[in-house]
């Protein structure tokens, strides 16, 4: 059993703002825009329903790249994730059934609390309990029935399939109800103990953009910490 955590979601580059998080940990999962042509229709920001009164009026007509997708969130009915970048695809393709794929996002802080940094921070927002992880090359060899498991993934919906890895989550997967801080309370750029004490990452430099890796013991502690934060 092990875990990997990767950065996802809206940021100050795409689409130009971060999703919000409140002092009690409630947050909004805001996906990034879709920048490629798609063979299947995809929703726009205006089509989605966001908690915490997220203002998407300036990007309402932009299509979204809904990846990862969580069943029951933004109209999704499955748990899938795809990525075209080798720096993520390499480690993700090695995940085994039962491992954890955690997703974290940089979120803007609404309100004040000593537990969160001022302005913004990195927070765990979701977890897949891995059902299957495959490379893009393996996906191309699957028959139609096997491909159906990933049919709703954003990379599969593109005119040109480009995922270097695809991950399917089991029914134990979830979008968290409360975000869990990875940043230390003093600043969003300062790595907290879930990074420096549990992951193999040094926490130096732009750690909030990197793939974070956890061994079996660290994964158990990380899962327990996430559960403690949920209502």
C-alpha cells in the first residue's frame, strides 16, 4: 500500500483564479479549462454548480477539462483521471489496486484561521482508491468493453486521445468534504508536516507543483489524518 499526491484544479494561470476554502475546510473543486478540441461535448464553467458562491461569470462560456472526475460531482458518474505529462504519468502508471491517488489543489483562503496560511495554500481535496492504472499505450490495446471504464474521462473525450496514463478509482474514492492543508500555517509556500514528515519530498522550492510520494506507513498515517478532518 502506498500513495501519490498530485496537483490539480484551477490556479492563477488557468483559468486565472483559485477555488476557495473556508476556515472550516469547506471548499469548491474548480477544474481547469479545456484547451483542446473534443469529439464529445464537455461542460462549460457556466454549466457547473459550485459551492461557496464561486464567481465564474468571466469564464462562464469556457469549456472545462473535468479531470479528475468524481462520481456525483459536476455531473460525473465515475472516478477517472488522465494525464499527458510524463512527470506525472510515470509514477501514476505504477500504482496498484488498493493504492491511493490523492489530489491536492492551491486554494484561496476565505476568512481567517490560525490553522491555514494567509491568502492561499495547498490542500488535499480528493482521493482515489485505485482500481486500475494503465499507460496510454495499454489503453490503445484494450477492447471496447475494457475502454468503457474510462469513457467519461476528459482525455478520452478529446478529438485526439493524448493521455500517457489513465487511472480508475473504486467506489471507495471520494471528493473530500473538508480540505486538508498541506501548507504550513505561516505561508502557502511553506510545506507542512504532511509533506516534510510523511512524503519523500524535501518541501523545498515549489513543492506544491510536484508529485508527492508516500510509502506504506506514511500512507496509513495520511489516510488517518484525512479521515480525522472529515465531518
